[in-house]
C-alpha cells in the first residue's frame, strides 16, 4: 500500500469511527429509558459550555453532574430490593402511582433530565420546519403563538417543575407539571407524549438569570434541537 492509499484508508477509518461514536451517543439516551436498574446517566450530547450564552457552562456542570447524577443515585437506592428493580424506567414512569414518593421523584428526575438534554443542542435555535412546523401552525396558528403559550406555562408554574409540548391523538398541547412529574405518568393532569420540555427548577437557571425566569425561557428557544423534536413527534 502506497502512502496515498494509506492516508485514504486512515481517513476512512476515522470517519467510520466518528460516525459509530455518534450513533452510540444518539442511542445511549434512549436506552436509559428501557434499561433496568442499576440506572445510569447517558453521556451529555455536547460540551458543558456548548449552550452558552443561553445556558452557561457552570450551570450545566452542576445541573448534569450534581443534580441529575443525584437523581440517578437516589433512584437506584430507592428501587433496590423492590419490584421496581426489574422494571424499565419508562414502565416505572407510566405506572408511577403504584410507586413510593422516592421513586416518583427520582425516577421522574432521571427521565425528565435525560429527555431535556436531548431536546437542546448548540446553535440549534432556528424556527421549526417540516412536520413539526405544520403541526404547530395547525394547533397554535404560528410558531410565535406556540412560544407565547409555552412561555406562559413555564412562567406560571409555581415553584419548581417543567413546561411541556406534548402530542396526543394527532394534536399538540402545552402545559406544565410540578416537581419531577411528567405527562407520561398515570397520575399527571397533563397527558400526552412529550416532544419538548423545559426545566423551570431554579437550579436550571438561577446562577445566570437569578429571579428572571422569563429571560431564561426566551433564551431557551435559541438552543432547541428541532431535529430531535421532529423525531419525538414522529414517534408519538
């Protein structure tokens, strides 16, 4: 093999390895939801500072490395030796009314955060297009109207919780849940398949935005990963 052929082979191998790594990373977060205990955090799909200036690096380090990690640890402790130890995270979530509070809070915390990391990405914040845009326009009239409704749900959630865009029976709706609840839970007032979410716990934004939650909500639209939202809608 001459030098030129060697370099071509090496380049091809590098590209193949890179593609494989991306596939593994893309699958890992979804696999978290179907695995049984001990539960693990999926790798963050981007660097801690990748979402700046919308979400600062230090907040991401603490949010992912401390808060989310604690939910995972506490969930594993809570399910150990119980009937929930052999159930997938998604199955636990869907029948959460049968679980004790520790599993509800920490299981929801793990599921919600895993989902949240996926629906964001660096330099992703452009207007939705394709099927997502069509669904938004059909339900809300325009993307701006969706942002208004979603922002209202996120702003008016008293205390800690989440804002959601969900799909159900071919329609979209917006709402919020308290604490670490989510729309898949059988006891949730908001029902549907989540396709977009925003964490409005203070630890998600307070270092950078302090008490200005509306500013955080506005900045969120600059990092929404609409490709992932489209994937979620397709699966709903």
